[in-house]
C-alpha cells in the first residue's frame, strides 16, 4: 500500500511502519505546509492560556468569524468555521447533495470521497498534460454542480478567472476549495470568497492550517450565502471547533509580517526549485502553489513507487502522485520547503536518478 494508506501525505507514523524510522527523523516533502512553522504567537498563547480548556469553546465561533469577516470584507453570517477543511468538504457536499457533480482529474481525492458518501454520482473531466493541466475548456463543467481546487491539488494550478466567470454565467453551482490560495500574493483579488458570501451558487472552502503550518490543530472555514450557512450549521457536529483552534485562528490573522515573509519566500523559492528539478531532466509542471508536480518520464526503470521507496531510504518523504485519478505511475508531488531542505531533496534525487 505504500505511504498513502490514508490518502494523504504527511503520514510519518505510516512511514515509520513501512520504511522504519530514520535516525534524525523524516524530512517531509509529502505534506504541503508552510516550512517556516507556526507563528511564534501560537506557542505563547498555548503556554499562557492552556488552563482555559477547562471551559467549553464558543459553539458559534463568534470571535474567529468576526475577525474573518473583517479580514475578507464579508458578513459574519456568511462564514462557518469547521474542524479543518476536511470536515467542511464533507459537510458542504452532504448538505447540497446534487445528483451528479463534476470533478477535474486529477484533483484532491477527498472531493470524491465526500461525493460518494453523500450518494451523488461523479462525472469526470480530464485535464490535459500537454496543456500543463490548466482548466481551459469550460464545456464539460458548464451548468452543472462542480467541485474544483483553486489552486488544484496535486497540480498547483490556479483556475483562470475567465474560466470561472464562464462557469458562473452558464449557471453552474460552484464548490471551490481555496485551501492553498493564501500563498498567492494576489489572494484577495483572485479568491471567490466575496462572490460566495452573496450568491447561492458559489461556496468557498478555506484551510487555516496549510499557510500557518498547524495541521495538528484542525481549522478551516467556508464562505457561502447566509441561507446556505444556516443549513450547513444545522447539520454540523456540535463543538466542532475546539477552544485552542478558535484562539489560535484569531491570533494568526494578525500575523501580517509572517504572511508577507511567507509569500516573498515562495515567490523566490518556487522558480529556484523548478530550475533544480528540471536540471535533473524531470518534467516539472507550471503551478502557483507551495508544491510542485513533476514526472519521471524518460528516466528508464523509475516510477513513483520506486522513487518514493528510494527517497525514504534517505530519510525523505515524497508523495506518490500516481494515486491521484488521472495521473500515471510517473508522477511525484513535492512540497516547496526552505532552501537547505530543497538542496537536500535535489541532492538525494540526483543520487537516485543517476
């Protein structure tokens, strides 16, 4: 089964079971987190306010919703907080429950899991490798229920705005997963959060744990028309967002210096790592996120599963992207990390492939 037993990267416990634990721990390129680690304020708050877990959290998550409303210029009534984007993906599909929903191939496997659990049918629309996996033809998606990553995972491509506008004009019902959009310097102009807050045909899901490097906390939110928010809130598990998640979520929204540093780092590091991977003869696909998709095609004898094993022997975890429907056994996804780690990745890849 390899490392993706639970359909995710970042599963170091499974990696320990499959490959044995490396002496100095794993260098993890399989999960797409901000490599700067959580903002310092997170540690400070946990030390200072841990006793408050003796109280129930706010069931309506009012403080965090208020701050998110201010940050994105939308009404509080248009925001629902959740136990990570995963809960909200499941909730959004379960409450909407369309007969059929269109998914791009490849895309994040949790969309399909949620659709199947809700008893809806999946219609596939395959993205083309020779077009860099960019969404170009709206026809297969038009006037339907559609679930898309913006940017898409594992390709890292943002959806072109004209494509989204054409879907909107066709009458499509859009679910957009913007879990990685905050890594973009144009986040506020390209996000569809404000459209979602006003329209009953757009719903936007956001993660707060990728950008702020705190997936262990589980925190996300969605933006939608207040009527849809009420319907989803009525179906949500009570106390879904714990006290620590609410407190930390409010605090990190003020970390503007951290946010600026993160975006500046990525603008420099992404092209550097793309160049390094291409210099090894790898086909790297264009992307806008904090991770990269590449193909091993042309490297005789190598496929994703074999490379994943070989890299694990060097203490490095990479994602076998052949597990995404629509990709073959040549595809690997890697997170973009800090320079020292990226240099170690390139050195290990070079040793394997040459």
